[in-house]
């Protein structure tokens, strides 16, 4: 009887270890590998490669209804993640181009996730965008400053180019004219 008492926990432990190992192996097979880095000299002035590329899938923020949104919700689609604030003049100068970029993107393709970091009230972010007729941009906010901490943001705006597998490839800590030739070429070479 004492032998079977020892054998049952050992069998259960072995099955748990095998199951965990199988799950890890299955995830490894179904997860895309990190892309290779981008050479800094291949980027326009002000853009920096994320070296190594950073997996962003688990980072979360909120939508205008207070729901949690994760970057992994956009898996399969490239993302321009833009961190901005209502009081930031350089941020506001860039927003019309981001809005236009999102408006002109074919459905189910590019996501422009402009995330406000200065406003905890979703309705205020929604109204701010609506009052400026930036209606292609969904109102997102980061009341917990997840991105400021994770990306060590010192000033805004900050934009990340994230590929369809959730890897941030390029970062820029300045406003961008997203329709400039260099920016369009960079989007096509990296995430589109």
C-alpha cells in the first residue's frame, strides 16, 4: 500500500512535467522567431533600431470604453504605436498625418494605435479626437503609464514600428511627417 502511495504522486509529477514540456515545445513551434535587427545606417535621421527587436504583444492599454486592449489583439497586422499627450504641441502636429495614414489604410491592414498618456478619462480622449475630426484614430489611453515605464520614455511623442508578429523594430522619439518619402520608404521596408 505504501508503495502505491509513493507511485501515484510520482506519476502525476512526471505527467505534469511532460505536459509542460509539450506545451513549451508547441508554443516554440507556433511562435515566429524574432526578426533580425535593422541597421541604424539604413534608417532616416532620428529613427533608431530596436536592437534586439522587442516583443510587444503583452503590453496593454485601454480603449474609450475602458476595455483592456493588448498589442497582441492586432497580431497579423503591422502597428504604428504612437505615444502622445493632449498638451504636447509636437504630438498634435503629427496627429493629422497619423489620422490620414489610418484612414487610407485598407481594412484589416495597418493599425495606428495613438495612445494618450496624459488623460485617465476615456471620454475626454474620445472628445479630444472627435473635436479635431481625427475620426480614423481610435481613442486609446494608458492611465497606468505602462509604455512610459517599459520604454523608458523621457519625452513625447514616441512612435514604434511593430511588425505583424508583435516585434517593435524601430523607434523614433520625435514627431514624424508620416508622408515624407523617407518615412513611407521605411514603413514599406520594415512593417508593410
